[in-house]
C-alpha cells in the first residue's frame, strides 16, 4: 500500500488513526470574526514554512459595530440578552468579558486558541492545553458517557467524548456553563451542545469543524471552522499565562 509523502508521520501504529500530538498555533486566530477587522499577523522573520508565532494581543470586541451578518442567529429572547452584554462591554465593564476577568472563554470559543495549544493523545483520551487563561480540556475516547453528576455540574470546557470515523475525530461536548459565551460573546442556554469534526486537512494543518446547537438560544445550528498549524522546534513551547488576581492581570 502506498502513502502520500508526509502522511506516514500523521498515522498512529494502532488502527492507522492520526496522532494529533503536538503544539499548534491558529492560522486565523479570530476565526469567523469580521468585526474589528483584525487579521492573523504575517509570518515573523525567521519562521519556516509560514509558521506563525503566538499572536498578541487578544482581539477586543465590544459590539459598537452591532451584530455582524455571519454571527449566530439568536432567538429574540437571547438576542435581548446579547444586547445587555453589548451595552455592558461598551460601558467598559468586565462583567461579560472573560479575557478581562482572566477566565476561560468556554467551549467552543476556547478553541480559538489565540496563544497556541498543546495536544497530548493516548489510546483512551486526548488532552488539550491552551496557553490563554490556562485552558484545559479532556476528550474521552473509551466509550464513557456523561454521568448525571457531570450534567449537573457544567464547566467552561464542558464534558467531551469522541469516536473515530476513519481519520476524523468526532467529538460531542455537553454540560457547558451558561455564562461561557461563544463566538466572541453570544449567549446560550443550558441546552447548548457542541459537535466537532477534527482532522488533518493536510500534513501539519489541523482542522476543527465546529457545530454549535441550542434549541432555546439559536434559530439554527451555527457552523464555524478553526485551523491550526503544527509548530516545529524551537517554537513548540507554550508559556505560562498567570492571572493570580483573577481580574485584569496578564503575564
């Protein structure tokens, strides 16, 4: 059996499944965002193969330009909630801004991985560390399901379980905190769930196709795509993001 050049390293010896282990930086750290007109920074001098260093600072959106056409379609009830959040941000309040409060952006917003992420993969689970606000996420691959205890204790990252469909990892996430805004700052209900399809789009380029669903907050499922490029030494080291005060503290 022949393999395309560069693909052999992407496949695990067990089951011919891809191994996502490594450090990645987002190719477009702000995903579908068009407000603020921020774009991914150009490659820094000395980087190879277009590899991007950790982009800084984090994009700040306060809603002054209204709600973009490609934002999630909210029901009237949750559009009113978004308006409250927008006015709060425009007033400079940290109440609805996770970056200012130094807390996780929550799923799936945390997968912007603006400062980069490290993926560790074993047979039974995948663990993801994100540098920004010390994101930590597990994806269980051993067939377990969320228990009632888990469902009654939602978290920013939620509870993620996955299975393989060929070379694509399909991940379902439930039990996500209601105050964990998504897609920059869209509100959602306690029925919010996320499905991801994660695969190598090409050697060294990881793609995460994300579908957010909420029968109470969303008129229709919201689709977005994140892409990341695998880093090579010496750019494969994340730094600690310390926020000991819990409010307004960076590195």
